[in-house]
C-alpha cells in the first residue's frame, strides 16, 4: 500500500476515534402505557420481571461504554389490569420506581379516579421518582401540593437537560378532575420549552402522553423542543420519527408500544445547545427468552398475593366457559369494534336493570382472552374499572328518554362507532355511511328503520337505557352541545359490573354470539 494512502487512513482513523472520545452521548431508556401489566401477556410476552432485566442490561452496557442514562416513562402506568387495585394503586408506582425510572408523566388512566386519589397513591408509594405534567391545572381539592411538577431538570454528560411533562387534554378523560382541568398540550409545551431555553437549558425533552399524531404537531410547531418521548397511542415505533420544526431542525420522536412488550433505547450525541443528533435507536422485545429479574419477580409475586386478598380469595374461582373470545386489547392495542362478547355485555346491562336498551362500548374493554374456561379474575381484567377502590367494578345506571331523543342520541353515538365500538341490545337499526363526495354530509352515518325490542320506535314513548355510569360521563363529553342539553340525568342502579358479569357468565355459559 502506498505510504501516502496509509498515512491518510491512519489520520482518518485517529480523527474518527478522537471524535468518538469527545462525543457527549446520552442514552434515553423509555417505557409508556404499562397499564399495570405486572405479569405480562398469557403467551409469555412482557412482564415486569423481564422488563427490569432488559433495563438493567441496557444500563450495564451503557456504563461499560461510559454513556450516561436518562430513564423516562410517558404515563399510563396505572389503571389497566386487576393489579392496579392492590395497595390502592401504589404498587404500580413502586414497580415503575423499581425499574429505575427517574421521571414519569401523569397519563389519563393515572388520574381516572380523580386528582385527590392520585395524590394519595403517590404519597403511599413514597418513591423518589418525579411526577410531571405542565398542563395539569390542579385545585385545592386535589391536595396534590408539589407532588406533580411541570418539569424536571437533570444534568447528563455535562449538559443541562429539562424534561417537560405534557398530559392529554382529551375531554372524555377530564371529568374526574373537575373543577381542575388540563390545558391544551401544544401551546403549553411551546411556552415551557421557550422558557427553558431562555434559562440556559441545553436540551429540552418533551415527555408526552398525547399520541403520535399530536406529537408530530408538537414537533412541527416547536422551536425549542429537541426530543419527544411519547405515549398514549400505544404506537410501536421501531424507528425514530424525524419531524422538521420551525427552525428547520429535525426533532426525533419515539414511543415503545404498550403493556411492557418492549423497552425503547435512544442514544443521542449532544454536541452543544440544541444540537442533538440520533446515534442509534432500538426497541428491545420482552419475550420468554428474557430471564426474569429475581428482585422484581419477588415483588410481582407479592402483588399477586395482595390481589388475591383484595378479591377475598375469589379471583381464581372458575365461573363458566365462553365459546367466543372475550374481546379487548390485542398486542397492546384496543380493538375498537362490535363483538360477540360486547353484545353479551350490552344484554347483561339491559337485563340487570330491566331497561329497554343495553349499551356497551368496546373502547373500555381491557385484557382479551381466547375462548375457553373463564375465571372470575378474567372478567375483572376484561373490564378493570372502578370509581372507588371499594367498588366491585363500574356501576350501571339508566336514563329515560322519549323516542325522538333516543334517535338524536343514537345518531350522535353511531358517528363515534369507529372510535368507541358500540354494541346495543334491545335496539336495532339499519345504517349507511354517506359518501365523502357529498358536500357537508359526506362521511356521516345515516340510520333508519330503528326498532326497540322488535317494535318501531315511537317518538313520544319513553324508553330506558342501561349504560355503565362512567361510560356515560365520558360519552357525554363527546356529544355536540345540542345533544348534551337533551341528555337526560342518570339514575344509579346500585348494581356493579363484576358481580353482574359473574352472574351472567354462570347463567349463560357457554357464552356464544347472540342475536338482537
């Protein structure tokens, strides 16, 4: 090899090595939307003991390479499975802290029991982890004090980093916070990131629970946000999404799916203020090939025992069999559509309170299950919602309305069908989607031939509708104002989901598809 070429190669190698030595690398390890899936999926994927193993291994590798780590969680660590009910929700926080999480965000499923309960959970867990939300407007009644902060400052690799928390402001999740509320996330994020840069912060990270769609807009309209670590939409991002901001710089966006099925690792090269470059990104699968961390496995086993105690030793009791799947989340994502199981739950609602119509929304289903034997705990996990920790599930309520009002409510609900997955029992109708080419009305769902219990609906006759109380609150916030004005008041029945589901399963086993 000619001497001149050899010299050039040696010089290039030296410069490359020198560049690597001087690089200021920071590794962001991130999770989101864990939803208290402590044991993971029935097929062996996920599970907190395996999640911790992967996180610990990533930290060891980073330490060996001299890379500093920032560990973040993008919210919804709470409601989602029966494990959340143990220790009044505090175990879900303790597990997140055991992962080594430095800061987490308040997601919509984390405040669904109200701001006051959220504060009680955080105090009960008593962990050093930071809780963030810059757009949560708290009230005195919440008693949150300084438990939830707008941002978290930390120094990594000699650079000042600020992590700003942004919670989703979707209206259907805010009723539990009233009179508190959540401000629009994007303008809040823009304001707080501008403030950070004015205070000399080098790198601004938006830790968001907005969903990938909103994250794109946040990046697009920002000038001062350098990285977005997201959640809420349960999007599995195997590659970094780069979105150009107002300064024509690319903002990397990442998200790790949900339910602890993967852990994200983003390695950044910070070369100066607002000069952040992606070195590498990878999602690490949590599957059966990953060994379980002994410390976390012991904690999970303790929580399993606590759950059995919470349900009075009844959790594993066999209650029946189903010939159809218990519909719910698949691979970390909700299946928002009508189902045979949803039809049965709508029928259960109707019969439990003697209503004319029963309604069920797939949007609120939880853990799915294949056809086969069903335990009481399977029913709880399939609909893992309470208003208070002492409640046996959500309560069913009724409202009474005349036929013409039922038509208006039906029209409003079916426009949301693709977003919530509507099952009716006792009410049938024909429908069609108006072609989008038709001005003004295009894309809307048109309904006709409406019948209640086999008879044509009477505009002046009064009918009762059975619906989970909490679902009605959420749906009502989605209705147009003209519908909200005519939405009748709710009458609570004193009957709750879990015992009703058990009774229905025992009386109708094996569960099968039913005709309306």
